[in-house]
């Protein structure tokens, strides 16, 4: 019998997910791609199904390979609406600042360099929306006066998932973190409209 048609074990699935995490940190996968492939790995039943998860990735992992663009260290908006998205390169720490403005920080296609990435958000009479793929470990905390801090979506991180720590300092500003399911497309307004009534919202910060 062909080995690829044999049933696989949980240990084999875990090894495949660990390899996906290394490819993510090497810049070969975006956060959204990582989340989708992890789901496929845990759903695989045979060696053939599991092999498809990594079939377009090299066996030798080089941490320095192919990470595009300069690091996204700072995003700021003053009296404006700023959208930051695409294949951003996230360093260990990045900052978002909004003063009487709106910021959409979309990290779904981001490439990361570390297992734990901290996004520090400063919202002064402004609004900041952070979008992460469902399956990533998004941890939200901080301090606000007035306004609100909330996170939305299905909080079910995958094993070996990287951690995005969103740390908020708000003064009459609003900060929302949205966990976006795979394949959910549309404008940011449509994404928010889809997630808001279906999500568990954390209590307002105190």
C-alpha cells in the first residue's frame, strides 16, 4: 500500500504545523495563509492530504529568505483616514497612532519575524481598527479613558499559532480588533457588519 494513502497520526499533523510556523517566520507565508494551512493540516486524514499543505514550500527553511519591504514600524493619522494593508513586514514591535482620525491596520497578509509581535495603539479622540486572520492568537489589553476597547470574532487560535499582542492606550478613542474568518472578503464596513452581530464582544475597558 502507498504510504501517502495511509492514515496519519496526530504527531505527524503537529510536525506539519510546526513546519508551517517556521515558514511563516521565514516570510514565506502570510498570517492568513498560515491560518488556512493549519486548518487543512489538522483536517488531513492521509499522508497525501497532509503533503498538499507543504507541497509548494521548500524542505530547507532559511529564516532570512524572501521577506518583502521595509519593516512596518509606525502608522499614524492626524485629521485623516489612513489604510495600511498588504504584505506588510511586521517587526517585533509596531505602533499605530490616531489623533482625530481613522486608521485601518489590516494584518491579514502581513509577514512576521517573531513568534510574538506587539502592536501598540495610541488613540486620542480617534479610531483604530486592527484586522487579523481567525486562528491567530490575538491578545488585546491596555487602558482607555472614554471611548472603548473591544475585540470581536471567534477566539480560537490554532496550535503553534503566532501571537499578536495589541496593547492600547486610549483617550476618548475607540480601538477594535477584528478576527476575520478565511475567505471573508468585502470592504471593511462589510467585514465589520458581518462580524459584529455574530461575535462575542469583550466588556468595555475600565
